[in-house]
C-alpha cells in the first residue's frame, strides 16, 4: 500500500504490506538468507521468505522469550520462559537440541562467531580434524521402538543430517552462544551445544578508586536488557538496569551518596579466554559435545531395551501365573517349578499341570509366548549391535582423545582439562564396554534357555494330547532344569538393564574376583568391583565421571570472565519493579575500526568499535526529552588506561510530534529509527515513520571518564543535543501506527515493520548513496 510522496527520492522501497493472524513480539532476519523468523503473542514461531512465503510454523508448548540465529543461518536458538534453550533446524523447524542451562526465563540471546579463521601458533590457517571418522563408521542414532513411524519418538529421521551437522563442528568457525535470564545469569555455549561458562552480573565487581580509598563497585538487583559479544569474542557488552553500589570490606553493599544509583548501566566483560584459547576450546567442545550426543544414544538404548524386555516378560508371567492359581485350587502344596520337574522326571502329570498345559496354555499359547520372547531377544541384540555397542566404543575413543589432550598441560590445563578426572572417565567408559559385552552373553544364554524350555513344553503338550511330536525341535533336559532353578522366577536381563532403588549386586565367584585383582597389577584400570555392578549402574557411574570431567573446564572458564568496566548511562525510577517492566529500545553492534586496521590478527586486540544505541526515557532527566543516544568506543575505552578516554557519544532529539518505538543498528554504523506520531487523531497516512542515520557522520562528543563511577555520563550532553528533522534525513512515512519490534537485515538491506493493526510491511533500505545523489 503506497502513499503519495514528494519529488525527492525515497530512501525506502515498500515491497509488501501483508496482514497477520497474530501480533508479532520478536522478529529476526537470517544473517545469510532471505528468511525472517517471527514469534507471535501466542508463542508460535513462523519462518517466512522475503516474498512472504511461509516455510513452517512450530509451537514449542511454552512461552517464547527470546530468539536469535546461528551465524551461518542454519539453525535458530529459542529461549523459553522456563529457562530452556532449544535449537531448531532452519529447513523444517525440527528440534535439534535442548539445553537447560537456566532456571528462569531467557530474556536475550546473542550468537557470535570468530571473525577470523582458526590459526596455529605460527599464524597458519588450521582446521581441527576429528580423527574419529578414520577408525569408526558414522555415529549411531537413537533407536526407535518397534511400531513407531518416523517422528513419533521426537527424534530426527535417519535421512536428515541436520543433527549430525550440528554436532560436527570441525568445519565451522569457532562461535559462542550467549544467553541471559531474568535472574542475571549469563551462560556461554560453544557452537550452541556445549556449555563452557556461566556468570551472574550480581556477583561481578569492578574495582575503581575514589579520593578516599580503593573501592569495588557492582550492579545490584540487576535486570539484563541486552548482551552483545564482540566479533573477536574478547569482550561482552551487557546492558542492564539496577542499583550501582559499592562493596565494602565485609562484602556488604554500600549505597552511594549523591547519586540516584538505580538506572541503566553498561558493563564490559572480559571474555578474552574465548579468543586466546579458541583452538583448544574448539577441540574440547568437538569431543565433549559428541560424547554427550552418544551418551543420549546409550541412555535411549537402555531405556528401550528395558521396556521391550519387560513387555515380553510380562506376557510370559501373565500366562504362567495361572499355573500357581490352579495348584492352589486343587489343594496341592507344591510350586510350579516342582510340578515341571516332576513331569521332566517322568512322574504322572498332576491335574493342575495337565489342565494348564492342555487347556490354559496349549500349543498355540506356547508358540505365541516363544515368538514374543524370541523377538524381544533379537530386537535387544540388534539394538546392542547397531546402537549401544558402537556408541560406547566411540565414547571410549573420544574420551581417550580428551585424555591425551589433558596431558599437554601447557595448553589445556589453563582451560580446565584435568588429567586425573579424564583418566577416571576413560576407565569408566572402558568398564561400560565390558558390561555391554557381558550383557550380550547373558542375553544370548537367557534367550537360548527360554527357547529350550518352550521346545520341551511343546513336546509335553503333544504327548499329553496323544499327538505325534516327531517334527518338533529337540531340547536339552539339563538346560530345562537350569531354567526352572534359576530363570523361572528370576530375570537377569532386567536386573542388568533396570536401575532399582535397592542396590543390586551381581554374584561373582571368588576365583573370578581374584583374577580381576591380579589383572589390576598390569595397569590400565583400578576398579576391581565393576563385575558386581549392573549395566545400568555402570552407565550411571560413567555419566557421573563425564559430568565431573566436563564441569572442570566450565568452572575454570567461568572464573576467567571478569567485569572490566561499568558505565552508568541514565537514572530510572527508583522502584525496581517499574524499571524491569519498562521496555527500553536498545541495540548494540560492532563495526570495523579503520584506524586500527593495521593491528596484527594474531593478537587479541580490538579491531572493531562498538556502537551502543538506546532511547533515553523522558523521566530520566528533566532537561533531556524525547532523545536517542548513541555511544561508541566503550569496549575500546575499557582497554585503555584510566584517564585516557576514547568514549564518545551523541544525543539525538527525535523530530517534533514523534516518539521512538524501536531502533536498530545497521551496517556501516548506520542506525534505523522507527517512530510514531505522538498523537494519532485518525488513521490517516503518516502515522508512523522510519528514518536512517549514518552513525559515523554524527557530531560525537568525547565523554570524560574519571576514576569515579558515581555520575550519570549522559548529563554531560544535555547542552549538545542534535535535533533531527524528517525533511533533513533519509526518512519514509508509514501509513500505519507502528509497534516494536523493528527487524533489520544488514546482509540483505531490508527492514520489516509491524503495524498496530496486525500488519507487516517489508522495505528495501537505500544502500547506494551515489545513486541517491545522482537521482537528486
């Protein structure tokens, strides 16, 4: 829907004006493709092409609170109100991975990849090679229950490679996914799948000096608004509202005097560990994330095997339990095993046993139960051979790779790779493989015993019914006796698969235990009690050892993420509840700094300059009204010595009769503003407006940085406000009243605006200034 424009060239071209079924609360463009992901008020995720063709819709079933794309555009991260972070495939929206790193709603996400290729110590481009594919076939997938069609169990189809690609990060640039929740926790995940660190901004302190003494400051009762990781992964900018307080010697909070300390603050966190150790972290994440995937395959395999075997055994027990009832009804004082042994010994068949075999069970019943148990045994053997055993073997190899890396202490000790913990994890993986092999022997023996028992029963039924039995399979009388003694009322397969509340120990003879103790002397393992444990228990111990081994890098990295600087921006109403519910349009981005283009790419020094833009609420300052602020150089400034500031800012007053609805930094340090008329008396054209500014051309003013932080920096700009005019800037009126969010794609040069009356308008932003000048 176009409106009449003046003769001047329009800086935006309207492509579509489409109705929406629901209002949109979050919208993000794919960084590599013409795809727009949107979240509706009823928490559905819609994916549209630029031409507004809908590709898919998914409903996670919980409230969606944040969303962002993986840097290569192949996956989308979704933050939920229960603290769950889910990753979805861009092709079909299917769930690829679900992480529970938070305990409260994830309010913002940022996924950034290293701007440089991974290089070795000599500056040569390197690519981490995962050697697993040299020795093993492709990793097994999670098994399915028989009878389920594709998709019924919630796992990916075998024909889909998205999940495998997500885990195989050897071909990706190193990237970090940051997620922040409403409790102030910020979590970091390598490739979005391996948690590597966590900090809470309430616990982050920044030392500074006042005239009276050395003090430490921090932000208390904070609510995070936005996080943005630099393109070199060295620093994280956190915008949060909260109380700026001093920390006393007793670690208590001291509220500052002379300052309304509650407001919006900007924090600079040092995350240089990600850049300095990206090669090592890449390798650890590659191995550890694949180990976690394979651990899920093992868990699912054990669960499905236990369920299938239990169903088969229930069929057996339901049918044969009637024999005990018949024995009691006939007044006999014997057990089913004794009755069967008497029949095997040639004694006269008792009336209850005869009735059970001929009338209750019959030939058809024996064959049916035999088929069920035989089928369950074969299915369990298939799962072991196709899923369980290959997974455990690859787990053992991968944990062994990490164990080898841990011995290179100079490089890997600094990121928390602990050799002793990985030695224990490697041993537990080996023990699980031994348990799997033992389980196969036990399963094969049990299935054979049941088959032999059923062959004997068929023979007995034929004889009791005076029918020929020459065509029946032979049986072994000794095996029948063993079955009745050890297996009729016991289930060793279930005992090995099931985790019971009571600690079950497998009986091992003294001679075998002595041999195990002798083998320990040769080295390679130290646990002599592993044969007494079940397969399920051994898997639990292996999981625990992995958790301990992977927790060490997580803890080590978390301790190395420190707060370097705090920049108080503007005060907010003193009640935290009011500020937490207040929506403040903000945007943070990084652009190449041409003045530092000659910096060596092999040192962790900033080649990018940060731009932080935000709306200044009218109630913050009595003499600053209806303004937008852009701050640049905060991250660079935090690297400089105190007193040598590179921090610059500009205060922009929105055109008269307009109010800022949302804003977004665009490529080449441009900023796009979405405005609404302050008073809308009708639905006439021109209710909304979109304006684009070139950030580098604005009249920035240097902000003085003192050693003290007890001052709002924006107050320095109150007499230096730059006034914007609709006719003076690149602007376009919009024939609707507009609302947040504003979705701008830097790679495609397009913007999507949402109207209050459930409409979406897609514009192409003017990219070539020369063409505009020629046209004018």
